[in-house]
C-alpha cells in the first residue's frame, strides 16, 4: 500500500462524506457507509485494481437502488475515473478489458435504476457519452500502462544482469586466485627441487652448481610477480594449495586439437618469436583461448576458427576469430564467459575486446603485457 494511494483514498472519502452533508443525500444510513467503503477501497487500488472497481460500482448501484440520484455528487464520479485508470494501467490487458466492460455495464445499470425509480432522467445519448467518459482513462491506462510495464521489466532485467555480471566477476577473480595459488605452489616446489640439486652439485662439482641456482633465482622472481597479483585480489575461500602446474601457451596446440575433435575446424597461428613468459600470463592466455573456443562451439554453428598468438617485445596478443553466424552479441548474451575473460585480462593490466566481425562471425582479442625481466 503506497502513501500516495492512502492519501488519495482519504481525500476522496472526506469529499464523499462532505457531499453527503452538503447535498443532503438520503437515506444517510445507506449513503454514509457505502461512501466510506468506496473511498477507503482506493487505498488498495494498485494491489487489487479490479476488486476496487467492483467495490466502487457496488457502492454506486446500492446508492441508486436506495433512491440517491447519481447527479447529486461529483466525488463518486472522480472515484470511478481513478478506478478506471487504475484497472487499465495495472491489470493485465485481458483483465483490464474485462474491468472496463464491467465498468460500462455497472454505470448503465445504475443509470437504469435511476430512471426506473424516477429519481433522474437521461437522454438516449447520455448512456454512451457517460460510458465513454468513464472508460477513457482505462483505455489510456492500457496504452501507457503497457509501456510502463515494459520499461519496468527492462529496468529489472538490467539490474538482474548487473548482479549476474558482478557475481561472474567475483567468481572469476576467485578462480584466478586459486590458479595463481597453484602457480606459486608449483614454483616453490620447483625451487625446492632446484635448491636440493644445487646442494648436491656443490658436493660433487661446485662449478656446475650455478645453473640450478640461476633456475631458483628465475623461478623465484616469477613467483614474486604472481604473488604481487595474488595479494591484490580478494578471496572468498581459503582453498588448499595445489602442486600441479597450470596450463600455458604450450598447451594451446593440444587444446586446439581437442576442439577439432569436437567438430570445430580450428587453425593455430603463431606470429613473432615464441619465448618463455611469466606463468600467470601464459595461464591467462590459455584460459582466454579456451573460453573463446568454447563459445565458438556453442554459438558459431557450422564454422571454422583461427587462433592467433602474437608475441611482441613487451606483450602477448591473443585473438580467436570464427566465421560462424555470430550469435553472441555481447557479454549478457554470452553468459559469464566474456565477463570472466575481461576480468582475467584486466587483472594483468591488459586490454580485452569482443564482438561481431564486419565480415561475419565473432572475434575475441586480448593483449597481455609482459614484464621485462629484472
């Protein structure tokens, strides 16, 4: 129940009771309670529009049956106009049309009772004119109410999509954090093995101990880079650390082969000079290719795709383009996949773009910066 509706109901109720006194409407024992019921019912007009209209029509019919003329008071007509608009604006179209038909039938019944009792006289044109006057707000309500409901539905959907997007971002950040934990755990495990090898080498051949020591240094440097990213992210759960290495750029070829077996013709292109990259960058590149190919399998239909890995001096560019029907129009249509890819690339300070291609199909492009070794 809205405050505006309660205020409107109170105003009309006071108006109706004032007209009972001012116009000397009789019998008072009928007019007063029916006016109270009609006015008070408007407080629920948005919650039960059709029921409120029935109460208004019933009050008017009872008053006409008791000998109260419909021409004596204005407030009941205003109440019916409000009820007409409310039914049109807030009820479903079929129920609104039924309500307006009921309104016309009810007003004609009350007018007929007036004529039969001799309390009032009407010309033949009065019946359609009065019916049209009272039904007009309802017709406008149907037209504008449908537009309002569409706008409200669109706003609700937009809010729902925003909530889903935030949840997808949070889920992807949690996944990235888990994977970086695994990367760091694997790096620490490698460092432990290499340090042990250096210790043994110092006993046998000290000159050869420098190689595993350098490996420990390089692995430790990469682990520190990933640790910086990890501590910058919020995690919802303290998952147990894994010791298995995460996939990287070298695993893209195997991924492409798996997608080919699933039915999508995929070509892998490598541009520039391949080189070792930070484990986190390689992992993110792999995940972008994986998610983009998964979307292509789902949405592209009978098509082919090209995966391009482009090594730059200070970055790695990843592009996955297909020539399918381009059914994915944006992040909302693609589910959480594009949201996750965008968040993953953003964590590494990269840029991400995805959308339909002018020549047909869909393309995903990501640029991952590569930090120069210290």
